[in-house]
């Protein structure tokens, strides 16, 4: 048996308070179930594509649109695909088939687009629908969900609700911390724990990205980008949850290796003259499997001095420096592990210098006010070999050494963020 539904909806940035108005029509003799329902579209659209309309995004229809009609057939959750039958101004007619054995008054869920339906046919899978974005407005998903009752006996749908938006759309304009325009070849949005919400891969480098995101609660979010083959990072805290169906525009100022962390936990340009600088970013990356540094690592701007390993590990495990470690976005000052030192050394090669070795990190603090370079000397890591020995890295010789814990080596503290 067949069914049809007429749907339209308004721009993402407009309030959409109208319900579907059911209009009884004569049913065709061939047994198709046809439903026409209208919704006044504030943008006056008659097709279904996303496009810019001043400061709004216009939600419009296309004849190629498909909807998933999800219901239980008495044995399992299943779906029918509804296609557009015709477009008449702001009214769209869609048709779909149902099995003749389906019980009367079967509840259903309407998911737009059809590709956003969960694999088990129980609702919308917003995360999967947002997974293939390229940063363009034309490929920015807009997931909507409604409910209805399949009235098989009368060949229509009843109790149809409006299709409610499940995600918001953002326009991100990228800059570095010196307010220079930047274009990314990859852009990620993550929650405060480093879990990636969505990844955008533009077809070509772009400094303006349109990104669909699910509703996000108030809190801190992180942005990672690959710009000119270098990793960039930013963080932002929102005091209120985002609203589905809305259009947001924001400028993201991103830090990279060599930039600095200030005493208040914010990022600043390397040569910035404002704020109190406490550490230089030496590694940017996702390390969700390694406790302590989800987003990156930064080294203090000067050495603590030479000391034995027991003193170094004990003092720096929960050390309060001057100034104090920024809160709440970074760790306490700590002694870097062997793995963390390696991450920083590798990340700074040919970024903070041109030697393509550990000297790029060693000498990478030049030009930062109040900072001093690492010495051509050995530095302790927090990684032990056994009860008597621990690992130290020699910036004088360029490799690791397993040394007695009673030896005095240099110490430079690290922040994880």
C-alpha cells in the first residue's frame, strides 16, 4: 500500500512553531495512501537545499529528497523510503509503500534525510549523518525528526508532528592568534574529554567552514585543524547549550606549536605582549589513550635547575610553580615522561627550527619574553627503568640515557592540556 505526506519547513535560524495541518483529499483508486500536509515556510522556499540568505540559512526542498518512515511491522522494526511525488509552492507530496498486513494505527517516526535513519530503524543517527561533511554549505546535513500514525484503513497519516531539527549549523572563520586568516585541510570538533564530535575534510583548503553539529551542552569544547601541514588548536567555553535548528557564526582563533599558554589558561601568540606567559606549546595532538594529556603538551619557559631524580619526581609530581599552573584547563606542573619528551621533540622538528632534530625544541624558546632555551645538557624524565635508575634525555648528545637516580640532571616542568 502507498502513503504520501506534504512537508516544508523554515530556515534554520527562524522559529518554527507551526504544526502540520492535515487536509483531507480524495484517495486514488489504485490503493495508494496519499497525505497532504502543509507548513508555512517563512523563507517562502519551494525546494529543499541549504543556501545562504543574508545572515540566515534558507532551508528549501529538492525533488530528490528522501524520507525514512520507521515503524514496527509486528515482527521487527523496519522502514519504508518515501520519495517526493511533487512540489507545489510550499507543499511537498511524498509517497511510500507499507505491507498490506500492517496493523491499523501503527505509530511511525519520520526521519529526514532517509540516510540519517539508524541501522536498527529505531530513530535518527545524527552522528553518522554528520560524518561526511566537507565544510561547504551544500553538503551541510540538516537532520529532522517527526512522528505520525499510519492509518492504513483510511490510506493516510494522522497525528503528524512537525519535523524537529536535531542539529545546528555553524560557520567557522579560522584565524591564527595574530589574527591572520588561515585555511584548513582538516577540522575537528571535540568535547572536553577529547572525544571527537565531528571531522570535516574540505575538498580544498578553506578558511570558512560550514559545519553541522549536534546539540551541545554548556561546557568546554576543543577545535583541531591542520593548516599549512601544521597542527593548530583552540578551545572555547559556552555558558549555554546550543539550539537545534539555529545558525551560528563564530571566529576561531587557533594556536600552534611555539605559541604560549598564559597564567589564566588561555592561549596567546608567541610574541604577544599581553598577559603572563608561563609555558610554550611543544606538542598538539589527541592522546585520549594516555592519561594526562588529551590535547597537547607545553614546557615551562625556564629550568627549575639541576637535582637528583627523587627530588625532581617528588617536587614536580604536584608542583605549584611561580606563577601557578593555569586552571582549570591544564594539569599541574609535572615532570615529562620519556614518551612526552619524545612527542615534543618530534613535533618541534622543522617547526621551531630547521635542524630536523632535538635542537629545534632545545633552541625553540628564542624570542619569547621571559623564556630561556633548554641547555645542551641532560634532562630528567619521570620514566623509571628500575628502583635505582631512570631515563634522562641528553640535549648535548641527542639520545636517551639510563642513569642512576642519585645523579643531578636538569629539570624543566611540563603542562598537559
